[in-house]
C-alpha cells in the first residue's frame, strides 16, 4: 500500500468510522496513485475490523475491572 494512502486511511479511521465522504476521498486518491480500488476497500475493511475488535477488548476489560 502506498504510504501516502496509508496515512490518509489512518487519519480517516482514527475514530473507528469511515464516512462515505472519507471513503470517496480515499478511493479518488488511490485512483490518482494507481492503486487498485478493490485492494483499498479490503484494506479499509481490515482497518475498521481491527478497530471494532479493539473496542470490544476495551469493553471486556472494563467489565472485568468492575468485577
């Protein structure tokens, strides 16, 4: 993955959500850089799924702390 594109995706996904507008911008940037949009979609889904897992792990840890 192109480092510039990775940085853009990381910034967009920082809150765990990628809006339609952010996705559109990312895909336009990918096209301009010659990156396959299908690869970008897979990468985006991977990043978002990692965020969801992390949030679930935090919620589980909080539950354990409360005992």
